[in-house]
């Protein structure tokens, strides 16, 4: 979907930069790049998703200011993307988040004018609790619309363009693509572009340890943005098609270390799911052939994780003493 006919801030969605990473996981003879989705106006890759899921409904007159209410479950980023669009078009928005959503994300949602409901789940299924509340609200509110990012094919369609931008920037050759997984939209959209254009790109799905996306959940997770308490249909369609070359699981602590390493070595303050892709690359580094080009999708910025990943007191509380990551010369880090 082109943004050529969009105006105002919405015209800046997409077209994000591809940045070379030279220090964080140096691999001899291998080029590593990050697709910096934080440069979307709402600060994350989910701006693309929000635009695709709402735009057609708005253009068709099915979403009407003063009457329609958009209701969605979100861990933060999609909610911000939707809030931005709803503010632009004068639509009411209710975001259902959970107790793991960062305070910064909740503050952003409210700043855009969204109503925020926070749910908890004594049994641990926070995503299930969010979706249950969304269903209740949709049943109660007249003219409510649930985009349903977990099943909506427009979520995936948004990211065919994401992959197209990456391929164009690298003159058609991408050997490895690392995508963190939550709803499966980015993974599915990139996989569809790879398939439709006959690319040889190996797709690496990066999941959170303890997530239910690719296995039975085994542990409590602290960091939102990747992983899920169930297997979203968009993920299932990619996996069943054999499009995923490898699945890498990353723990919360590995995610924290990788995020801090990005700051120390690349001066990039990135979100948790971005750090997860860096950690995954580190795990596969010895199996990647020389001459390869690797791209990591960085979904968002680290400013929504200042009270968690980048807080020494939070890290100490949850993980104990963690040696500080120090900047080291590139040669010493090899």
C-alpha cells in the first residue's frame, strides 16, 4: 500500500533507514544491518500495521468520527500506532493492555487521547485476559470495531513493504532476516515477499523463552513486545508453509544484555524485541558463512524501556548482579 496519497504525519510512515551494525556482533566477512522502525512517526514498526488495518475502513466510511469506537488488545506499540491514527481522524480508541505493558507506553496512549484499560491474569495468561476484555467491549459498545491484529491479514500485508524496502536497499540480496515474533505480522509479511519474489533469504524467527508461539510456555516473561501466551494464526500460516528456516529463543536476561550492548557498541537505544534479534544473531554467528548479508528488524526505540531494561535497579531486582557491558574496540570483540 502506497503512502503517496497520505498527508500530514501519516505520510511519513514507512521508508525507515537501514543502518550498518559494525560492532555489536562482529562476524568476520559478514555484513549486518538493522531496519530502524523507530523512525516511524509513532516510534515503532506497528505504525505500518495500524495504517493498513484502519485505512480501508476509514476510506470506505465504515469508521466514522463521533460514532465509531476502535477497540484493540496491545502490549504497547500497536496501541500507540492506532492512537496516532485515531487522533488524526478523530476516532475514539480503547486500548486493552496488561500489567506487563510499560508505564511509558501507557502514558503515550493517554497522551494521544486513547482510553486505556489495564487487565491482569492471576493464572498468567495476560494475552488471553486482554482478548477476553476486548470481546466484552465489542459486544457492549455499538459501532465498535476490533482490528484483531492477531488474525487480520492486513497486519501481514503491511510488512510486505517492509521487506521490499530492505531488499531494495541491499540491491536484491538479503541472506538472513531476523524477525522477533509476537502477532506474526512482520514475520508473515516478510515471508510472503520472500516467497513471491523467489528470494533465497533465510528467515530466522526470534521468540521469547517461555513464549507459547513455538512451544509449550515454560516460564514467566518480563519484557513485552515479543513472544505470546498463545500461537497467533498469522504465525501458524508461516510455520506450516515451511518459510521459517530457524527458530531462536532468547531469555529476558539475554535480551537485556543485548540491548545494553547495542548502546555501548553502536550508540543505539533499542527496545526489547530489537535486543532479542541481536542476541539471536550472537547465537548463530558461528554458522553464518562469510560474505553473507544479515538484516535485523528493530521494531522500536528503547525510550519505552527506561524503567525496565535500562534501569539498573530493575535489572538488579529481577536478575541480581549483572556485569556491566563495557565498550570494547572492535578488534577485541571479535
